[in-house]
């Protein structure tokens, strides 16, 4: 069986009960000597990116960090968070790694999704 790994995100605004559309996020690869940028995306109307952040051969085992630009998304609104960084490990590059982010003005939760 040939599995193609992929990295996806889904952001939900729990204060409104709606997807977090238009939220910018950046992905970095973390190596012992460097934090290397991979790319920047913006969530669509469903709070997801239109394509995986990484997939296939581009997704390798290692440590990554996604930084969600909460202040840029909540322009002019009350909120506590500026940026939310989530650092995680990918051990199986052939698996689907899904990072959900549930956020509100004064709290957030994340977990390894499916």
C-alpha cells in the first residue's frame, strides 16, 4: 500500500461557532541550528487551507512549527493572543498529520487530529 503523507490544519473560532476564515499562518522546519521558513497560507471559508501545507516527498520526519497570526486576523477586535506557535514532531512521513486549532479571544486548544 502506497500512502502519501500530508500535513493539514483546521481553525475554528469557538467564540462565534464558525470557521476562522482569512487567518494567516506560517510553517517552519526546526533543525538543531535553524528555524527555516517553508511557506505562508491563509485559511479559506471553512477555516482550512485549500491544499495540504506539505505532502508527499516534501513531508519528511522531523520537528515543525506552525505560527498562527491571530492579531492580524482579529484586527481591531479584543483578544489576548498575538501569535500562536504550535511546535510538533512528525515521525511517520507517510501518515496524515492534522493540526486543529480551536480559538477564542482569551484561550485556545489544539490536538493531533485525524
